[in-house]
C-alpha cells in the first residue's frame, strides 16, 4: 500500500515536469483534494518540494545508474525514480527498503508495471552505492560541478560565479536548498507583537521577535519595524488561525525590509506599483496607521483580487486597488512610490521549488527591459522631493545595481548570509 504522502508527492512531480504546472499550487490542490493534513501533509510537502528542487543532482545520479538517456525513460517511471533517489540520497528518515518498494509500487500504479524490475534494480544499486554517488556529486569546485552539486541550472551557477566570485556563489547555491524561514508580520493595528508571541509560546510554538531592520544598516530617517516574528519548527493550528483573523501575515524579513526603507508616514499619498498579492500594500497601510491613502496598482485580475482580499482581511480602509498596467503610468504627485518590480526571483529559490527550472538568461533579458520602463513610470508618479523605493527579490546585477544610477541607499540581502529572502532594495529621491 502506497503511503498517501508519497502518492501526493509523486503526482506533484509528474504534473510539474510533465505538464509545466507550478509545484506549490499543484501540491496544495492535491493535498486538499485528498484531505491530507498534519504530519502527513508536511511529509508530502518535504518529498515533493525536495525532489523538485534537487532534480539536477538526482538526474546526474540517474545518468550514472540508468542504461539509457533519461529522455527515453517513460515519464511515470522517471518520476518514480526521481522520488526514490531523492529519498535515498537526501531524506534520512526513510528506510532504504521503503523508498525502493514504494517507488516500484508507484510505477505499477501509474501503468508502468513493465518497468518495475528496472526501478527496483536502479534504486537498489543507488542504495548500495550511495556514498560513492554522493561523494562524486558533491564537488563544487567549478560552476559546472557546482550546478550539479547544488541542483542549479548551469547558466545560474556561471552568472553568480562571475558576479559574486566562487566562494559567495557556492554559499548562495547551497542556501537555495535549505528550508526557507517561516516569518510573519504582526498587524499592529489589531494587536501587539508581544501579545502574539506570548500566545504562540503558550501553545508550544518556538518563536521569537525579529525586527526586520536588524538585517541592514538603516537610513537615519527610517523607522525600524519591530513587527516581525520568526517561527522555528511547526506552526501548529494557532498561526493559521491568527492569519485568518488578520493578526498575522506570512512575509519574509527581507520582504518587510523593503517597506522599512520606504518609511511610509501617516497621512501620506503612496503608490504601490505591481502590488499583487498585496503583502507590502498591507504593510504600508499598517505603518501609516491606516491614515492616508495607498493606491495599489496590479494588472493581473487574480492578483488584484488578492490585494483587495489582503486589505479586507487586515481591516484596512486606506487601500484602493486599481486593476491596470503599471507601465501605462498613473497620475503624478505621490509622496512615496514603491516599485517592487517583476524579477527573476533568484533570491527566493528556497521557497519556490520549481522556480530555478523556469528561469533562463532570456528571462533576465526580458525583465531588464520591463524594469527600466516601470522605473520611468515610477519616477514620473513622484512629487518633487518624493521618495522612490525600487526592489526585487533577485540576485542579479543587471536587474538590480544595473538599473539604478542615482540611489541614495542600496542593500542586497542574501539567503546564505542573512537567512531570509534575497531582496535588493534601493531608495531614491526626486529632486526636481
């Protein structure tokens, strides 16, 4: 009998790599459909996300073990092999016999009984030769070897090697496979961080206050946010309840630092371009005490609806959502403008398991042009003396430093060094 967690993980792998589906969405829908919760859901997510993230290293191992090119292996068989190798090489809690037997059963269940013998033989060999396999795949002395060792696209390993140097590139690639932080922003209009922290700790949840401003040397004029809570380990039932109630919002400390640098003030007229799904819109309005006006522009109807829902959940009245293309521009005269620009998301690979396989140098080329256009629209929207913050959740010099020439302040956060999402943040002033 196949464990439900393993079956959900298998189905998620198949839809991700055979149909180009988004891993997070497919996993959530499959787990909800099967009513998977608690430890089983957590295990299924670890297996699914881990096998997707580690596909590069897994496939390198399979190329040594399988007697044919991987593109000639039937898709359900390849998915069973990938999940099995992931469990054997990276999931210490799984006994070898369980990983092998369940992968064989998954192949049979998917209509590939004819290949069950091959799946069994390949995975038993992987278990026997585990030390040799992991040793041969762990060398990251060159970009090519680092791409295999850390399961990254070769173009990305080469880019970071060139932009950051070998040591920082290796550290950053390794961090992309570690679990992302579980951080939450307290809605200070509804409660206080200390009260939320006490409730979490009383429920046995390991958590601590973590001011987002502690990540960087802030501007002298910036108010440092103290509304961030980091959870270590399971969130239990209390955290989801607080999110639904509008007291907590899932948000990384790197993301929250963007609004720290923007430094919104009560009564101001603020523009949030490319606002979906509304996490920073809500933070801006909270920082303003819900006094003033936040105009949130989002072109995608679904994401615009998410911005509105965020404002409703948080009880905010100062937010107005406009479904429009940010590149079309807006009326000038804003005190502050936030452009959290579309980007390659290379600073958030730890929390988006399939993102690394969806990006390419062509992605960066396209985004650089769009970002430059949006920056012009953002500058035009400012009043004289107004403040513009440009941010991305990527680590790519062309999308970050290459877009900004006149910033009064910049910072690049990194998951390996700062243990949060890799945000680039630049603050500019309009002088004319």
